């Protein structure tokens, strides 16, 4: 089959590789679409992944083509999405219903081969049925939708609150939709990119360019001078983490969602904001799923998508083939290619 394979730092090639073979309890999935996440760019160009060579890609939708062993509820031809984190079954966090916090885990597209390929193998227990009537390309965005949902759940009650999202990438744009769905009084977003701000407006919330306005004044003007009740930082750099504390009201919540792109150094003034405003800082990692979790957030996201409460198709602004992927990823990483969500369609 064809796949995009990372061989070293900055070295990703589209090439012929052996077809993966499912083991008992696994399915062979024909990939319909796979999203390119910022973490895929990071593990290709910024740091060496856990294994080499590696087929990246964890935002996967596809069609079941083969099942090894008992099939359970699944059948060849089923349309599915894949939950990519595979914690060890005996990890104590799994027993507590917190599989996302397991310290021992495998990961499709990070620690084992993923979806930048024509086919991928996944455990049956990590498959979810794609909503009926939802195209498989759109279903590939379920994974980032689940991450956004978990971040908002970790923020606490959103009803009648002002939620400010720093960084309007796909997850930020989905976060705004979740916040509105959960009854937020106002959703604000900050992004330097005009396309993303335009999409935010189309999706029903207010957005500003932080280089064209003073973000603190802008948020205060929209919150009666107090600041936002919930600020979600989705960029992962020191400047926006510090900014998030200045945008939050006293006794508000700052949700740290963005993957760090380097060391984070916080100045004394901004540290004081956390102290003197009595802010709650909450870290977020992945999402909850499975029968032991207090909420299977994958099921929640799939139900919302099937019911039309999430609009994901407008976020897809680039579709590429496997052969086009290496050059496109290099252009994305350098900033030469603008996109919101890019999909690989093998």
C-alpha cells in the first residue's frame, strides 16, 4: 500500500510499504480521510517521534475491510472513526475511568503506525461507528471535536459564562461551538488569521485580531470590565499563556490546552495575575472514553455531529492526496501554506 513515512527529522516520504495485518481483536481499516494535526507537524519537523520509521496520523475515519477473530458488534463495511490512545489495560488510571491519564500506553500515529496511509489497523474496542448520514471526510474531525469537548468539560459550568478562546485552529473553532451549545452567554476568540476569524463569525461567535486590537481592552469591553469567566489557551507559547491570565476575571479559570512548542517561562507580573486574581489553572490532556469513564466524550461528540449540533465541514479548507502530503506538510510547517484543517484523502 501507499503511506507517508517519517524516517528522520524533517524526512517524510510517500512510498510503498507492506499492508498491515490485523491481530486477533483488531480490524483492518481502509482510510477514508485523516486530518493533519499540529502534533503531526511537530513529530515530523521539530522532534523525533517515539519510533522510526513511523506512519503518522491519528484523526482517522474509514471503512472496516477485515476483522481478525470474533467480530462482536462489528462487520466488514462498517463506517468508523478510531480512538487512537491505547492505554495498558492494567494501568491504574484506566480502572479509575481516566484512560487519558494512563502512564503506560500506545498511540496510533505516534507510537505505532497511523492514518497517513491507505490502510491502518486498530483494536475493535477503539472503534466508534460514524454517524449515519455524516460523510466520512467530516467524521475524521471527530477526534479534535472530542479534545475540544473535554477541554470545555474541564473548565466547569459554561452556561451564562463568557468563554474566551486564544487560538482559533480547528480545536479552537470547535470549542466555540461547544461553548455556545452548552449555553455560554458570550464566546470570544482571538486569532491573527483572517480566515479563522471569518470562520468564527460564520459559526456564531465574536473574534478579533490580537495584533490589531489590545486583547485585554477588547475582552474587558465585552465583559463589563471584569474579564472572561473561562479562558482557554490553545496555542502553547509563553506569550499567550501569560495573556490568558490577564484576560481572565478574578476567580476565573484558565484552561491550558495548547501543546508547548518550547520551554515556557512566565514573568513575575503574569505570575502575580494568577495569585492576585485567585485564578484556577487547569491542564487538559486528551479526552475520556470507555464504559468506566464518567462520560464517554466520543459518544457525546458523535451524537452531536449526527444531530447537526456541530458544524465541522466548514473547517476543512484543504484536501490532499498521500503523494502531495510531504510537500504540503513542509509548506504548512514553514507558514507558507495557510489552512484551517487539512485532510489527507488516500
